[in-house]
C-alpha cells in the first residue's frame, strides 16, 4: 500500500522514533509546528477515528498520556495540544490515522483555536445533543 506512515511503521522510510510497541509507534513530525511535535500512529492501517475500534482506543490513550508527560519532561514545554484531524475537511492530509502531540512554549506564536462564533442558546443545543445521544 502506498502509505507514508505504513512505510515508516515497516521501516521502509526513516523516522525519528520516540516510542514503539506491538500496536503503535510514535515519531517526530517531519514538519514540526514546535520542537518536539510528535505523531502517535497505530501500526495497523486505519484511515482515522471513524475506523478506530474501542479496543485500539484503549491501547492508544495510555500511550498518549505517557508520551505527553515524557515530552513535557524532556522538552520543558509549558503546555501541549493533542490534535487529530479526521478527513480532509478537518485538515487530514495523511490518510493513516495519527494523533498530533504539539508541545507549547510561552510566546511560540502557534495558534490552534476552535473558531467559536456566537453563544448558542439551550434551545439550539438541546436537539443537537439529543440527536447525537440517539446515535450512540
Ligand atoms: P495531518 O494534516 O494529516 O493531520 O498531518 C500529517 C502530518 O504528517 C503533518 O504534520 C506532516 O508534517 C507529517 N508528515 C508528512 N509526511 C511525513 C513524513 O514523511 N515523516 C514524518 N515524520 N512526518 C510527516
Ligand atoms: Zn498506512
């Protein structure tokens, strides 16, 4: 399969690896937003969160916690953004699932913002919440 992250997982392409086990690998982003920007990638080729089963989720999250703490300790960052882009409309460019860990430093000039608009009323929120709950 012509997938950059499968090739990194298989060792066909080089990467600056920071973690690996049977299910997942983490390596530094080749175009880092900040120093220490890392990607946590399942070894199995899945496209994004919509392909992810709960068992894999249970494996990934503890690693995310471990890596976050290690990155903060190693890099001395003040904070950290965890971001996953799912589908092109959300900014996904590499279609092998991955989670960004982006260390944040005081005055780093990076802006990762959810574009909030006007405050929604309870009348607007309630039917949306209901619709999503019924889809679970
Ligand atoms: P996306 O926009 O899909 O969430 O992010 C893909 C990320 O993969 C980008 O931050 C990009 O810099 C990174 N990336 C793309 N190609 C490579 C590569 O060959 N090696 C590494 N280490 N990172 C890559
Ligand atoms: Zn892949």
